[in-house]
């Protein structure tokens, strides 16, 4: 090697080191992740309590990463916080992921899934046996009209039952109630809301305590194979600047899910302490024994069915060619759909 080539090598090496240093400087030392209450979000409560993101970040060479967990009661406020830069990563539904991916032209993408348990349509109305029995005056409680997972599932079901142009047939039946308020309405025999598209644990409380309660359909019926109910997602800007943090978040989610699978009782105890859920340990363990309730699945499921419906009705303008369009490469090792 000549002196000139050696000098060039040193110069290139120094430049590379400078670029690497700049990249490291861009990585945030403190990040914020949202979570919501309930069983769907059990993995992220465990991630918080056990400091799993911090532990995984240290393994990846980020020894002092600070993680703040921000609680939201629903996905709408969380998405606003992400777009405004108030938080860095969300843990919420696939509908919110698709909406933000579309509106930011690919600027928001998923990291990994965290749960795929079913949501269930329950009624106490004796005349309703199937979805076709809902009349114009029959109310169905959903978390958010038109855009919540439950509302979109009703649209997909209506399109299957009545024809693709009738996807909105049940929209007029829906009323917006949080799950706890909907459960209270279901327990009140004089309340006009006699049906609730419920998420666990409300599904099981209502089936156990509401007189005449029965299941009409669930998400697995409407989308064969089920649908991811919660996933972690972020902006591509954050992902590009903080690749190690993103990898740590994925690894932490997988670790929490493994803990739930291998030592469910310990994991649920951690969840109760982290979340403040007053449900007894025994009751939570019993709920998790019900069909589909241990489906804390990191693989995206049923998301393209959601995307196709949202595109057809104009809610999203761009139809993805694959679920990988709205997920980061962190999820590409999964067999998603």
C-alpha cells in the first residue's frame, strides 16, 4: 500500500467514523411508548414493569436508554400524540396503523404485533339470533363508530351478508361507548343498548353476569384466521434514527410474549401490578384459558383484509400490495397476512 493510498484509507476511515458518530448522536436517549388498559396490552405492561426494552437495548449497545410509558384510553389520542411528536411508539389497533401509514404516505409503519385475541359481538336481546336479525332501532356499542376495529368488522360482515355495496348497512346501528360504559349498559335491563362488540375481559364478564347474554359473532368468524388486535408501530423517521431502539422494542415484545407462554401465572401477576387491574389473579388466569385468549401473537394477521376494505370504502387512498408495505423489516421474519 502506498503512502497516498494509506492516507486515503485513513481519511475514509475517519469520515466513516464521523458519520457513525453522527448517526449515534441522532439516537434518542429517552423514548416514549404508549399503552392502553386491558388484556390485549398485557405484553406491553410486562415490558414496562420488567424494563425489557431497556434490557434489550443494553444488549444492543444502548446501555442508558430511558423508556417512558404513556397511558391512553384509546387509539385516537395516541395517534395524535405520535403525529405531533409527543410520543415515539404506539401500541394500538391495525386500523390506526393503516390510517397513519396512508395519511403519511408510508411515514408510519409497524414494528411487531403483540396480540390477536378475538373480539366478540354479544347481545341480550332475545329476538337477535344472528347478524341479520338487527333491525334499524337495535343499537350496537362499539369503541368508536366507523373507525374502530369492531366498527370495521361490522362493515366487513355486512358486505359479506348483504353485498359489497351494503358495507355500511349496520353503521347506523352503532353507538360510541367505551367498553366499561358498554358493559354497564348491557347490565342495565332498561338501557337501549342491548348489544356490545366487546373486547376481553368485558366479553367474559358480560357472558357471566348479563341475563340472556349470548355470542352472535366474533372477529375470527368475520375474518377467518383472526386479526391482529394490537401492534407496536412508529414513524419511519424515528425508526431510521433509532434502529437499535426499534430492535430492542421488538426483542422486548417477544420476550414478554414468551414469558406469558412459559410462565403465565408469573406474567399475569406482573401485569396486574403494572396495570392496576383489580381482576383477581384466578379470574384472569381463567379468562386466558378461554378459546383464543392466549393468542399473544407477534405475527400480523388479517391486516390485508382490513386494508382492502378500508381502501374500497375510501378511508385509505393507497392499497398496499403486501402487509410488508406498512411494516418495517423488523417484522419480515414473520409469516404475516
